[in-house]
């Protein structure tokens, strides 16, 4: 497996690859969720490139950029065991050269949910993913359903900018008690970790209502809020029952629907979602 930093080295490695190239962008500190994306890419493509880059522009001023967990050596061992062809670990100087002033912004779909809580987040995400796509030039790129709005925004950007890349969204990988795997779970204290299952339980309760025939979206939002309120450590940022494609809040559920939420547990921000229909 090639471990690459510079852009010329990445381009040379890419040029040597024949057939379909699958790309898995990550911020490192890998867990089973990331590894599932890499395995899927490996199964579906002739070559796999993984990137590790903690993208500073997608973090807000008061967010966790400086303490975002990192363990490059462990990450490289995990990726190497899955037989990816290359790992690209660009530096800030490569991705944001001195005097940088070009941004990629996606409109309406970035405004609700995560965008409402983190107003500069998606501008950072779309800019870095566009730059990664330009450099890697994959045929397919793999993202997790865990970050549902991110996946929707990337799909929109890929269509709008005519990137010849198929976006593949893989199911959320969870711990045995239902907590969605996340690099940020490392921040949770023992008590917060136990409380963190409340997101899965709230989503499951709303899904049960849906499966029992409930189509009033507000009833599902109320149910999720009710369950979250039963956990005193959980501070709700938003709870949503929205159209899967537009992410607009629904009155009546019809077709593919996204249940989603963001919850603070102490200082740690957790997000999770279920897809209905
Ligand atoms: P990150 O390193 O957090 O930026 O995540 C890199 C990719 O892994 C993104 O496409 C995420 O959506 C995906 N991912 C993160 N956690 C999970 C999970 N629990 N299950 C599936 N995919 C995930």
C-alpha cells in the first residue's frame, strides 16, 4: 500500500491505476464504519484510495478541531489490512495553499438541520470534497448514511458540478447497543456513553410509530423529543422528520423520509438518523 502526501505523488499513483477507482474520504481515527466503506469500495472497484485529512474549514470557531482524535499509525495499519492501494494524507498547506480564496457552496439543501446549527460547516465540506475529487478522480466515492445530510449535499454537488463520479452511500454501522459509531464517541465519559443510546432509542420509537401506520410527522417528532427528554444528560439541538431528498420538514409522511437528530451529551455533539420508506 502506498502512503502518499504530495499532490504529484498522488497524481502519479492515480495515473498508474487502470479500471474503476473507488475513493473513501475520511478524517481518520478509523472505526468499523469507515472500514465498511473501504471494504465495499474494495469489493466494487479495481483500486481503492483512502484519504485522511482533518479538514479545518468544516469546523466552526468553537468546535473541536484542535482536539479532534488522531492516530495515523493505527489508521494506516487498519487500511493496509484491507488492502487498499493507497492512502493520501495531504497537509493543510497542500489543501489550503497560502492566499486560498476559492470555495464551493451548495444552496438550499445545506440550510436546515446541521447547516442551521453549524452555519459554515457544509461550505468547508463541499470545498474539501470537491478538491479531493479533483485530485483523486475516482469513478466511485463512498460515504456513510451516518452523516445523512452530508451525503445528500455531496450528491447535489456532484450533480451540479458534473463530476463523473458515482456517489455510494453505505448503511450506518452501530455498536451492539445501537449507538452509531463515530470518532467523537471517544470524547464520552462512562456515564455519557451509557446515556448515548438514547438517540437510537428515540429513533427506534419513532420508527415503531411509523411501522404501526402513523403518518403524522409531528407525532414522530414529539415521540423522539419525549424519549430524549427522559435522559437528563441529553440536550437536544434538533429533531427532524423531513423529506429524504429535499430535507424539508414534513407535515404528512409520504415516500422516503429522514428521521434525524443532533444531541449534546456534555460537551460532545452526537448526530444520528434513520431512513423510513
Ligand atoms: P469522518 O471521518 O467522520 O469524516 O467520516 C468519513 C466517512 O465515514 C463519512 O462518509 C461518514 O459518513 C462515514 N461514517 C462515519 N461513521 C460511520 C458509521 N457509523 N457508519 C457508516 N459510515 C460512517
